[in-house]
């Protein structure tokens, strides 16, 4: 293919379609476009191997919005398009916030055919959404607060997510020891009976009683615990779940802008006029028919930018977790009651560790970067010490993390009792652009929240398309035969992958793993090995397809490999990112 200088008009139109220009080749997930003739307004689109009919139709939609006419000139192999005159117009929705709620809304909206821009001041899932307990659950303890609807809907969503993202969400059994000084056994049994039956459990095993004096379940516990219960919930990689929702949104036409802050926004008739600024100072003005404030802990900050009063609507609660060397053998978790009425989870984590959390600490003021306090670490260690036979002290902690939950303020003084439900506040003044503000929520119900948000926006946007995400897999989740069959197939096709690295890659990427591995025929073909199974090939994929821009994005969000690396290895990754940034600049 000969070199060709694309005219400015063509470049502008393709950029408007969210397709980046690199020399004479245009690349944008999941499409590659190259100049294919002497006509400067003619191009050939060559689908990458995983491009589906749905993906192809989404490309057409994006190009048409950017004032291109598109025809299918070569069937399944190539698409041919010719440029026509046209101008840029407003988008349907501007979403502010790249956490679970924002990405779910962007995904649902793009899948209904709406044009979407999502801006996130930092990294996707860079705050609350990557600092959860990583559970897809109904919330057993919420039954005590009579939150039956929340529990029922969360349990129903657990089934949906297990089916649509089996690579990053999988069943987990929990052991709940009966503590003689706390909730009585009959009370626990009743709660677990409700938990099993109100949410439409279909695939997970039912609750059963456990004799803790026998078998592995009671082995790590003190001998005073003789009776318990075992029930089902599910585990997820929270940050990956959010990023995959963003990937799906982008592949359906959304623009995902990370490291991009909302500077100002005001209504101009039936449109929002918003100014966005990147970290390097570049500004862009976006006009949108509706604005969604999904800024999580910063929902109030964004609301003030918009001139909206949210005082008294949000209660910020910090939750901290600690990670310890593996406390016990087995792939089950523990649910531990504490004397203050809270519940602490001890969860198998990353093969070699145990994750313990969470705390509930009211937070006043700036919800900016937070960390686990010495008091919280001590509290969690003491909670473990009440149950486990081994002594657990703060000096054994290998990592901590903390996040701020922006809960809807229902007036409860006790932070643990404040509702985990979400509230969607839609403002539609006459002859003015719509504003939807998101309060609260939990990762278990993020998909459902996105669906309900779009249902609310149907009227102001004149939207006719209905809900679609309930049965649509998240990217990588279309695993025929289930995860184990998929893992075995990969092991046979790529015998140079094995053990924990094989499992991690299959879990992280699911059916998209072929894109990560590309044409590699050996581990050496994946490029530099930074340690703990992280290669340059994987980093390149995360930068190109998942908006990874820093070492932390890769080591602590897209993966958790930072936990397995030495300080020198982590520094090596950071140095490589810095060098690449200087080269790109």
C-alpha cells in the first residue's frame, strides 16, 4: 500500500468518528482503516479477527454520524466508504465519571444507538470502583435493615452477571461461624433461608449447616466455634468489570476520555455546553442533549459546577481493606460477625493472599485519595483474632487499600446502616437539557443501574430502543461450555502457557485472549517479561484497548500483579511507561 497524505477534511471526519490517525493508517478499537486508492475520500476497513456483525454495524453508525456514507463493498472481508459533506453535531449523552455507574450507563446508551461521550478525571475505576470487597452479592446483612427489595434485586443481578461475565465473575462459598455471644443460630438460619429464596437462585448451591469440628471449614478457627453455615455468593475483579463495560461502550460507538476533567457546563436551551480539559491542558467543548452526573464521591463537586444543590443528599463512607499472606487453605471465604454489629469478610485473594474487609468510617470534606488508617487496620486484625486460631497483627499486612462510598443519605446515623441502594434523580426543566444525577449504588447492581438510567432518559431523548444488556456478555464473556472448558482449550492451543499465568490470563481476558496473545508462538514472543507474568505484549494490549496510561493502571487495576512483584520489578514497569511517554511526546 503506497504512502498517502490524508487531507485535513478526511482526518477531521474520521477523528469525529473516534478513529485515531497514525500516519496514513487509522486505528481504533476494533477497527483498522487504511488508504486504499488514489481518491483521497476512499478507504478500506479491514476487520480485526473478532469483529462481529454487531461491531461492523456500530462502525457504520459512527461513520454516518461523522458525515460519511458507508456501503458494504466486500462482504465479510472489507467495508468501503466514501466521504460526503456534513457537520459535527451534539452528542446525545455526556457522562461524567468513569466508575461502575458511569461506564454501565455509557455502555447501555451506546448499545441503544445513542451517541455518547464519557469523561473521567483520572483512570477508569480509579477510585471507589476498584476499592470494593470485590463481591457480587445480595448483601446478607442488609436483611437486618429490612432492605428486602435491594437484596432481592441484587441476588437476581448476581445470576445475570454470573451468566454474562463468567471469566471475571465466579461462584464463591462462604462459611458463617455461629458466635454464641452474637446473633442466635435460628436467626442466621432464617436469614439464610430468605437469602436462598427471595432472589431466584438458579445456579448456585443452597445453604447448608456445617459442623466446624470436622473437615477443613473449621480447621483455621478457634475450637470454641463448633457450628456454622455455608452459603453461596460470587466474586469479581471489580476494576476489570468496569473497564470491560467501557470497552463494550467504545466498541458500540462511545468516546471514552480518561484523564479528562469537566471544567464547566451550562445549559444553552435544549443542550448542555460542557468544557473538558485533559491533563496536558488541551480543551474540548462538547454539546450534549443530556448530562449524567455519575461522579461517585465527587457527585456533589460536579453538581456545584452545574449549579445544582445536592447538600444533604450524599453521605460519604470510607471502607478499608487489608491483604495478608494466606491465612488458611481452601477456596472458600469466611463471613465474620463483629461485636459492633458489622460483618467482616475474609476472602481468598490472588492465590497467595487473604483479603479482609471492610470498615465503615464516615468521611467529611474532600473525598480525594484516602488510605486505611492504623485504627482501621487494627480493627480488622482484631476481628480476625476473635475467630482464627492464629494471631494476626498489623505488621503482617502486605497491602491495604481504601475507597469512599457515596451513599444516598437516608438519615441513618450509623454508617453501616445507611442504604446501599441507589437513587436516580432526573431533572427535565421545560425547554432545557436533561440532567440525571446518580447517588449511591453497589457494583452488584451496576448493570441494572445503567439500564434504569437509560429507561429514565427515554422520554427526554425520544429514545425508542429498549433494554439489551441483561443477556449480552461483557467483552470476553462469551465462553461456550464455561470457563474450565475455555481454559482447557487455551492450554491445548497454547502449550507454552501454563499454571497460574494461564489461569490469570484466561480470567482477565476470556475470549479476547487471542487479541492479547496475537501471533505469539512462545512466551518469548510476548516481549519483555517484567516479572510475575506481565509482558510487554500484555501492556501493549492494555494501552491500546483499555486506556492504560500508567504503571498503576496496569499493576493495581487492570491486573493485581503489583502484589506479586518486587519493588524493583514495579519500578521497571513505571520506568517503561515513563520512557514510552517521552517517546510519544
